[in-house]
C-alpha cells in the first residue's frame, strides 16, 4: 500500500511517499526558517501562506522522484495536530481534497506520534516496548511505548521545552533564530565547566522537567560577566553556550536513565529536533552502554519536522489495523491545534 503524507504543523512543509511493504520511497521538504528569522520567531499567517505556495510543487517532486502518479497512491496521511491552526489546515485540506477526489482513505496523524516512531524508519529498528524521549521545539516528554498507539506519559516539562531552552538561550547570546543548532555549534569551542549553571529538577524524584529558569540563569551570568569584564568575548560566549548545553543534556540523560530504571525497560528511543544534538547522542550512548541498554535515534535529517515521519506513522498504523480504510465522507476539515498524545 502506498501512502502520500503531508506535514505542515509549523514552519516546515514536508511531503513523502511511503510503501507499507518497502518503506520510504521519496520525500521532499521546504523549511521557512529564513523567512521567519527576520521576525525572531514563527509568524503564523506567513507560515500558512508559505505552506500554500509549497505544498503542490513538493507533491509533484515526491511523485516524480518515486516514478509514480497520483493514481498509484492508496491512502493520504496528514498531520492533524498539534500545531498552528492555519498551518495545519493547509496540509489537512490538501490531503483531504486529494482523498475525496480519488476516493481514498485520509489518515489523520498526531505530529508527536510521527516524531516518536521516526527512529523505526531505519535499521536497527527498535522493537516494542521502549521508553521514548521526545525532545523538540515545543515538547519535552518521556513516554512508555508498548506498541503503535499505546503511549503512557511518564513525565514532561512543566514550562519550556528543551528545544525552546536552546533557542531562547541562543537568542540571549545573539545567535539569531532558531539558535539551537548554532548554540550547539558554538558550544563545541567552549569550556562547559568555566561557568556552572543549575540542573533544574535533577533531584526532583519524578520524571518531569523544567527549563525556563535556565535562560534566566544565563542572563544573570551574562550580566555578571559584562559588569566584571566588559563586553562578552567570543570565548566567554562559547563557554556560556557549552554550560547551557551541558546543563540541558545532563538533565535529559539523568531522567532518561531513571525512566528506564522505573519501567525496567532496556530500550530508549530519542526523537525530535534536539535528538540531533551531538553531545546528547554521545552521553546517552555512553551511559546506556554501561547499563546494557540500547539507544536509538532517527537519522539526522528526520529529527526535525518532515513529511516522511507522518507517512511512516500512517503506514505503521495501517499495518496494525488501527486505521479506518474507508474513503472519507465530506464533513469539513478536522485539525486539532491542541492535542495530547497519550489520549490517542
Ligand atoms: P514540536 O514537534 O514540539 O511541535 P517543532 O516541530 O518545532 O516542535 P522540531 O522540528 O522537532 O520541533 O525541533 C526543532 C527544535 O530542535 C528547535 O528548538 C531547535 O533549536 C532544536 N534543535 C535542532 N537541532 C539541534 C541541535 N543540534 N542541538 C540542539 N537543539 C537542536
Ligand atoms: Mg520547525
Ligand atoms: Fe515537530
């Protein structure tokens, strides 16, 4: 069965073709990062309009790459939420229109389920059950995953997401938007021990997180440094970046290890944009090797938003009989800007 998938929940337009038997056939992505950078954050109305501009050309590209026609497609999947309402509506209306016109099933997918299952796109594929560490721009959660669609929330951030902490600190350091990857690059040149930042909720005895205090701590240190030494030098900036990254990674690693201990599971699956972070990957690999546990990551290109993970999540649902494969009746476009993953 061939599934055409659409992602448009935020600032990436992603389209992909996945075959339930053969896996990923083709995918294409357009990121709006450059467009929003001038505003220091995502402008929802601009995001929606850009999805409209990109979605049809990207669909043509993936069909061409796979050597297929629209009539070869057996089902259409789309991100139904959570995300920006207007942005979600673009993917949902295009996907549902194609489904109606070709009499195909339309499969709504939870964006975080897309992230969560993405490490299963490649070999070695993590078997169920596993603990998932979902670390993206909008979410930081630990989940127990017993199967496709069987998700139990173990803990989550009480305020900012890990990616948000990277981005907001990067902004304080003048690294632009979204500064997470830039902060990680700068941290490579810094000393993570020159400035020590707090590890929020490290000893909270639960699996929740809190990252909003970190940016305030960085701001305070930044002001201290400026008062004592004048303008912040490049090396001090790199030290602050390294200290921030170390604090975030320490907490993520410690809580992931606790989640494995509490559940008695031996597989950890990491997904979401922060899953691209090199230090996080290294630290988790080291810690889990000692505990004889395994850690799995999606390929770097599928850590941040993409269409492949949406089409792939739909394929996993179809293979397990979790999808209503009757063609949809016209009842309007259904998106859920706020939507709890554990509820599905
Ligand atoms: P959500 O999925 O929660 O709706 P999102 O889709 O915006 O949020 P993703 O696309 O999964 O989030 O990830 C984007 C986030 O990942 C940004 O906050 C970005 O700074 C962060 N990020 C990307 N690469 C890295 C890296 N190498 N190190 C740290 N953070 C990174
Ligand atoms: Mg994005
Ligand atoms: Fe995402």
